[in-house]
């Protein structure tokens, strides 16, 4: 949409006459003025179109193809500008930009017609802020969901898992030695060898079911598939937390697992005469109580101790009389391994207690993975399109009867430490 200069050539390679150039340029000026006034909100779209059409009709027919082309281009510019209004003001009466620009119409028209540059300053009566636009759908939507936290699930992670065959009837059967009378001894020539005795007994352990349910509408599953996946993960985490509780302190009575702390033998601390005894010392002495036995001590190598974080920190933060941290030579630099025993934090082990043993002799028998299901719980749920999501797992924790001697628990850490400092009776 440019003005013609002297000597301009038409599409048929003939030159424009001076009158044609003048007519064309006057039309361009009129169109620009109308477009600028419309975009500034001084006149309406209909008024701009009327002014331009009148100019087209007054133009010579031989200029009409060129003018029509210019006309179509101009009408596309700024057609939406008039609709951009701010319907808010400090007084609540609805002051918009179009109205305020109209008040400056004469000055703006004069500035446009002068074609000599310059500016015209004026103050809008209302500020344009993000609050000026209501019901704005724009924003950055985060693709993930925020979820609540869950406790640490370290016991399950630290123990060996053995899958159970689907045709096992959900039962683990085993045979343990219950009596060992070892009478082997040196014998002189012609003497009878001593007789030893052994006894055996069969045992069974049934897998237990641990699970949970959650009602959810069919619409949630259909229209928010990603949310449904998060709900499934939440249910699995819920079951995992229940499993961790059972692994730690399950009562052993159906349908509960036989938790490690429940199954372990209670440690009886001796008066060992240990100066300023600590949890470090208690762990070493509990290991000694297992491995020093002349009956079964060679069977075990205690390698884990499950403790509450409060007791772990009490152990790590112990200082001497000069306020230096105390770290024994048989501990790792970070205090997480004590005389070969890995300290494992578990919130499911009560503070001021702990359980220690050989993790090879505590095994999880399970059907791998979680079973997920959907169904209708009550008769009214079907009519309401409310499904019940279900997550469950079948498993059991087995510390064989013959292996119970490989585990010890302290039911009162503070008291046991105090006892270890006692004077040894001659």
C-alpha cells in the first residue's frame, strides 16, 4: 500500500498519467487516515468502511482494480482493535480505552494528517494491569500431581524375597531340627562310640493378604486417565506402608505377619563394666550374644540392625567431655556400619528399641507385584457409576524356628546401656 512516484509503470507496461498518480495517492492518504482512526477507536468499523467505499465510487474506473486491492488489504488491519476494551475503572463505572482515545480524536487526526512526525501525550484514566482482564484462561499448567509423603520402607527392601508358585495353595511348608544332642567324643580302642540324637519337626506358614480399597467414579477413570494412574500408585504405596508395619511388628496371629521385632529373642544385657557405654557398645554386645553361643554361634553373622531415627541420631551425636564427637574405630566414618552391622532406619521400630540379626535368615515369601482390581461395591454404586479400586498383595515373613536364635531385640535401649556400664561381679 505505497504511493506512486512520477514515472510509475502499470502492469501492462504503460506509464501512469500525472492525474492517475494524484488520484491514487489521494486515495492512499484517505484509506490510511480511515484505518488509523478506526484502530485508534475514533470511528467505528462501519464508518471506516463507508468512507473508503465512497472514495472508491468517486475514483475513475480505470483505477478501480488497483484501489480494490488496496481496499481489501486495509480492511484486514486493526479490525479487532475496536473490540479491545477495559471494562474496569477505579469508580466501577466502566472506563474503556476506546472512549478515552475518542476524547483525543482531534489531536490525533491532526497529528496523522500533518505527516510530519511528532507525538501527542495524554494520561489514561485507568491503569492496565493483569487484574483488568477477567476469566483469563492462560497460565502454565504443571504436568504432574503433588502427592503426600510416605514413611521409609527399608525393612522390605533389605530382606531377600522368594516368589511363591501359584500352585502352592498359598502355603509354605518346611522342616526344622528341634533337637541336637551332640555326643561325639574321643574313644579308646575297643570302646563303644557315644550316641548322638537328633529330632525334626514339620511346620507351615500361610501367606497373608494385605490390601486396601478406594471408591472412584467412572468419569475419573475415563476423563482423567493420568489421575487414575496416580490413584493406583497411591493404593500400592498404601499397601506397602501396611506391609512395612507387619514386617516390623506384626503379631503373627492370622491374618498378621510374624514381624521381625515380634519374633526376635529379647536381649538380656549383662553388667559388662563398660565405661560410658553407648548405642555403639550395645550393638557390639548384642552381636556377641548371638555369635558367642557354643551351640549355634558359628551359624550366624549379624549384619543388620533396625532402629528408629531418634536412636540413630542419639548414637551419631554422642560427644565426649570436651564436646568432640565420639566415633569408635570399629564404625564407618558416617556411623552407618558398626562392627560390620549396617544400621537401617525404620519409623516402624519404636524409639528406644531395636532389633538386630542376620538378614539371610529372615525371608519374604510372596506372590510378586500387586494385584489391582475394579468392581462395584454396593448395589447403589452401579447406578452412580462409582467403582471400587482395590490393591492387595499376598506374602509372608518367615524366620524359621531353627533360625530364631539369629535375632535379638532390645526392648529398652536406655536401660540396656545403663546395665552394660555396671560392675562385673568377680
